[in-house]
C-alpha cells in the first residue's frame, strides 16, 4: 500500500494541529512503506534539522 500526497497532507494537517495545541513547533515528515519521503514541513520556530532525524 502506498501513501498518496493527499494522505500525507491529511497526516501533516493533523500533526500541525496537535503541535499547535501543545505549543511545540515541529518538523513533520511522512514517508511511504519503503521509507521514501512523501512530504515534509517545518513549522515556524521548529528546530532546523535534517529530514533524516525525523521519526515516523
């Protein structure tokens, strides 16, 4: 089963909402079953780092 961009956008939206609720800006990455990046966002104020350090 693959992750579509639409799926990734829904996951990111939910994660952004939660990060806002707890007051912690985050890097949010969505990968497919093979570990390939589908989408990534870094919220304003989130730690500037690599997508390699993002956890699924």
